C-alpha cells in the first residue's frame, strides 16, 4: 500500500469518526430537548388545570337566595373522589336537566342558568367537577376528566331519581363531556352543547395558541402523550362531531360569533358543522354584543342569556314531543 493510499484511509477513518460523533451529539441534544420539553409540558399543563376554588358570587347569592335555599346538597362518588352536586327539585314532570360546567367553573356559577331552566319546568342537577370548589381532587387534572364526572352524576340520577327523563346541558369542557356521553348512554332525551371544542387536543391547542401562536402545534406530540398518560389514548380519539353524527339524540349546538376560546372557524364543534349530516341537530348563533363570547353566550355574572335559555326550553319541548 502506498503513502497516498495510507493518507486517504486515515482521512476516511477521521471523517467516519467525526460523522459518528456529530450524530451522537445530535442525538444527545434531541434527547435533552425531548426531556426538557416533556417537563415543561407537564408543568404548564398542570398549571392550566390547577385546582379551582371559589366562593359564590355575592350578586348571585343575593339575587337567587330563595332558589339556593331550596336545593339539596349531594355527595356522589367517582373512583377515589367525591363530587359535590346540587339538586333543585319541584317534582317537575318534564324531566331532569344535568348541567356540566366548563373549566374553572363550578355549580354556583351556573345558578342563573339552573334557575332559568327550573322556571321552565325542569328539575336541575348541577355539580362541581373533580378538582373544583367543593368536590375533592388536587387538580382539575385535564380536559377529559369531566367525562367521568358526568358519568358518575348520571349514574346517581338513574339510581336515585328513577323515572326522570334526562336532558344534558354542557358548557365548554362540560360540553365535551356531554358529547362523549352520547356514545355511552342511550337514555338521554336531548343534549345542548354551548361553546364546545371538538376534541381534547383541539381545546389544548386552541388555548395554547392564544399565547404562543403557531408554536403551540410544535408541542402537539408532547401534549398528546401527557394526556394519553392521564386518561388513556381512547379519550384522545373522541371527536365531538363524530359522536354527534353517530348518535340519534337530538342536539342543539350553540356558538358565539366572538368566541376566542373555541372559535367558530376552527377547534370548535361548530366549525365542523358541515360534516354533521344527520337529522335532529340544531344550531344557535349568538351575535348580540356581550352575549356572543365563550362564556357570556350562556351567562354573565348573575344573569343567564335569556334568549338562549328560551331556545333551550323550546328545543327540549320539541325533543320530548318527538319521541
């Protein structure tokens, strides 16, 4: 072997070692980034779904004093947790409306809504989701958690309030739980979806993108994995539009024109309306200023949106007469 051949071989070996070293460095950097990203994802996610504690709004306490005084306080088990629920009972014959609150909200926030539906002739059962107000739980845990809370409350109603037709109304995270129950419970008379995200991942990405823009999508894999660890991958496969399409339960979908949390054009159940092709799905479009946002479309402080409440009551009545 000549001198030139030897030098060429040495250079080739050097390049090979250099290439392997570069790959090793890249893999180490990638591993460090993955670990740091996973840790950051957990920290931020847990902050978003931290425990929600609140006292009753003073305006609500004063305005609805008599209504509040007549309610029964319930404790409903769900796994290791206890759900605080409130039952407003007048032995109404029209049925029972179960109200599922959104994230960072509890039963007391929905008192104006409960009272409006109660006056319309329905018994009301509304609850604090796990990790909220008077229910147990160190945190709200995640977007899909309320699916299990609502299931426990519905089971309680079937056992302890037999014979009542069950109607569901959910807001935001509570609506996703309502849509998920459509696939599990065949005895639902009708369901109302207010400000609904189309999936758990849509909700998380929508929330994140309000703060970091398109960068939120780069963290999609880490967010998916963390939620899968919390609730199992099955819950992440749930899509509200598909659940509505596959159900025969009458559904009313309410959306605000200025909803920046579950926008009308993306992330929301409403944005998927063109793919919902079955009968008995109806829509409420809120565009009145002050009543067209993510929350105020349903309630604002001590007042419910009476126009939406009246629409819901008519919808429930039609659903009852059609079956």
